[in-house]
């Protein structure tokens, strides 16, 4: 079939050679390259108001009827950019249809269906486009303007980032932040410091009410408390955290920090503690235990407010007194002599080398050079760790890192004659000393957790540390190591020999499905704990009996009154209802001690749960079997064993009270530390 000539040539003249085909416009005289098609020509012709007849520059907009099985390549056109002639299209379509009919005539198959004619897409008018744009602009304005739903969500996310990442409240006003938001959300205007502060106050009020309601529903909580002085502002604060069970998990909340304006005596701290409890609706009976460090003033405050039996000294504080004494001097005075001869001198020798690595640039560079030769790169170099007297396990970490880098340190020290390196025998002793300090470091880290049950681990942990030390093989000729080994075991026994008689810890350990009575070594301690637990379960049964008796009496009275109202006069069966009520109550109260003992012993006879099991989750699956023992477990299991949460609280407070946050009022400071510890799930639950 002959190629069709494009209509565009009515308005153009061919110029140039065959190799460089060009065309000149008859209207304006401009010359364009044809490039073997007419796309450029049609594009220019449109500027003169000349368009293809019923077609675009690339394809005809007039849809033709096509058969599904007809080859589209039979439509011969001049080029892809050339318009399709209407007559030619019709003739091609007719030929294709005839060919298709002829093919179907020779076949038993019916002819294929024709496709529907496609309708051309209409271009929207300018008026409708402007109307749509105006509506969208108004929608965006309503979404991102102050008070809009999208703006509120962004501000809430900004507040979350500010609290969690410890950013100052003036962050939205900083140039870099505003530039970033202009690129990401151009329609949103960042809030001012005042606006963000108001949002913080509102968020605190909402979330504190949620936590207050959660505390009201739980049967018991444990508290940690500590006081602290900020070195930058010289202000003193009391901080309190609360810990309670929620389903299968342990939840932690910061009740806040309050500034102390008087000498913090036991009476004054007790008053402040009571203010915290009153503000959060925590009754005295709901507090199962208060954990503090060994400072006498805070211990006295807890005993005055809650009694002697509800104070627990921090396990980590007490435990770390042992290694601290082992590597130190009697009475913390050097002139009194070492507690373990040879150990303080050895630690001091290591410390001098570590200090030199932090004060001498040449020595530090030499350490890096040797490590680089051994394959390490910038950013992966190891540094010697300095001991910090107020930081637990820091002496162990210093010795452990020194041993790890011992070869590098030895090689580097060859260039520094004044630096005294450890001898081979001292290195061997240091390894043994470090191995003996290792169990204390492990226990300190594990017991410092605040989102798992830890009070039930105290008795097992003391037992495991003792067994670990007893199992160590000490070289007979190493007198220093042998003396240290003896000192550690003696100090453990002295400080924790009566740990099994500490009733809250003993009950928590027995109520833990993983431990039960496994780690108890003293039968009398087991007997005392069982007696105490049986008494608790009997009280629960007695309370249940009283409630059942009250309900039975009310039911009987209601039944008698209803019958009298129906019959008009009392009848002989009134006595029957009273007998039923009294016999029901008597059946419940019968042999309370036996029932309590049976339920408790049935639980203790269970096989221990796996060590990595969640005790709260285990109890939620078996509480229907031991309903009264469960009430005992849920009171003592959630107790935390250390005051580490309040220590972390003051570390957080110190970071907030830096140069950008020292203008915070005490109220806003308390709100910030509360919000910074709220988990994401609770935060997003309320907007």
C-alpha cells in the first residue's frame, strides 16, 4: 500500500539535500530539520494556528474500530509524527474488516468481538483548574495552619522528639531547624518556645492522668527515691520513680523531681515523699517497698513514712561495697593500710599507665600507630579506660581494657623509659584479680534493670556469685590473688549471710516460678517464709469469706423482702434463708489454714519455669489454679531490687539542666523528666 503524504507539507517547502533534509515555513520563512519525520514541522505549525485535521502530532485522536486479531502494523502512515488521513483510515479499516471476515468464513470459529471506540480525553477548562487549585490551597491551609489536624500531629511529634532527645524548648526557633522544615513541610509554621511549652504542659496533664489511673488499678507498687545536687546550679532535688505490673510487663514511670529548699533531714524528706504519693494518688497501703541507697537520711525518711518492714537498701550499692573495699584501703585511708595487701598497689600501677595515656599525646599517638599497623582503622582504635570512684565496676572495666590492650601498651611503653610497665607476674595476678571482679560486674548490670522483676533474683544472685568464686582455681604461689579471693568470700558472707531471712526478698524469690525454693540453703529461713506466706493467703481467704457472707446476707434479705411483698405476710421459710446464709459463710471459713497451706504447697511443688521465662507471664497463665497465692505474687514480684532507676533519673536531669535548659522552672523540669520516660505506645495513645 502506498505511503500517505502528510498534510503538513501544504504549509512547508522542502529545502536542503537528501542527507540534510530541511523544510521552510511558508508563513514566516523559518527553516527546520525534518529528521526523517514531521514532528518539528507540526510543532512549529501550531504557533500559526495550524493543527492536524482531527489528529495530534503523534497519533490520531479519532479512534477507529479495530479487530482484536488484526495486525496494527497494516496501517501505513508516512511517519510516527504524521497525522492520519481520515479517508485513508476508513479504507484501511474497511480492508482490515474484509480480511477478517474472509478469514472467519473459512473457519468454524465465530468472528471476534470488536473493541469499543475510545472517547477522546477532554482538557479541563481554565476556570475549573483554578477552582480546584483554590480548593486544594484552602484544604492545605486548614490542615497546616495552627489548630489544623496535620499541624497538631506534627507539633506532637516535635514535642516527642524534644523530650526524648533532650532538645531545648527553643529548638523550633533555630535557623537550621526552620530551614529543614521549610524543605520538608513548607506549609507548616514551627511553633515558638512559648507554644511548645504550653503543649508540654498539656501533654503532661493528659499523660499524668493516664498514669494516675493505671496506678489506681494495680494492687501494689514499689518506689525508688534519692536526693541529688546539681553542680551547675547548686540546687538540690528529690527524685521518685514508681514500678508496677501491667499484664505481662513491668511498667516504670517517673513521678518527677522536686526542689529541696531546706536541709534534707529524714523528717523533711519524709514530708516530700508524702507529697509525691498524695499528688499521684498512691495510698500508704499500696506501697509494697521503697528502695533507696544506704544514706541514713533517706532511709530514715522511708521508715518514718512507711515503716521498717517496707524499706529495702539498694542491692547494687551494697554489692559494690565489696569490690570497692577489696581494692582499697581500710577506712578509705591509705595510712591505715590495704584491706588486701598488694591489690591497691597493683591497681594504682595500672591507673598510672592509664592516666599517662590520657595526658600524653605522644603516648596516645603511639598506641594508635601500633593498632593501625595491626589492622585497625580510625574510629575503631581502643583507648584505655580510666577508673571513676563513683561509678560501679569502673575498676573492673579499667583492668579488663588494660589486659585487652596489654601487648599494644607494652610495645608503646618501650619508647617511654619513665613509664613503669607491669611485670609478667603482675600481669598474671591482674588477670586473676579481673576474673574475680567479673561476677560482681555482671550482677551489677543485670540487677540494674527496671522493666523486669529483679527482687526475686537477689537470693539466687548472691548464691551464684559465691559459687562462682568458690569454683575458681587460684595459683598456690600467687599470695595476692589468694588473699583477695578469701577477702571477697568473707565480705559476701558478712553482708549477705542473712539475706534468706529478709522476708520481702524471700517471698519474691519463692513466688518466682523460675526459682521457687531452689536457692534456699537454710531450712529455718524456708520455714519462716512459708509461715508468713500462709498467713497472707489465710487473710485473703478470710477477706473472701467476709465478702461472700455479706453477699449471701444481702441476697437472703432481698429474697425474703420480695417474698413478703408478694404474699403480704411473713412465712416460715424466712428462717431457711437465714440458715442458708450462715452455713454458706461457715463453709468458706472452715479450715482456712489447711486451705492456704494446700494451695501454697501445690504451687511450690510445680516444676520450675525456664530461666529466661517471664515470671509475670507465667503467673497470668496459672493464676486460676492458685488465685490466692497469685495475689501474694503480684504484690512482691514487681519489687525492684536497686535504686538504679532514681540514679538514672538524676543523670537525665543533669543533661536537661545544661546551658540550654538551666532556665527551666522546677515545675517544668519535673514535667520534662516525666515526659522523657514515657514510652511511645502511651505517648501516641493520646494526641
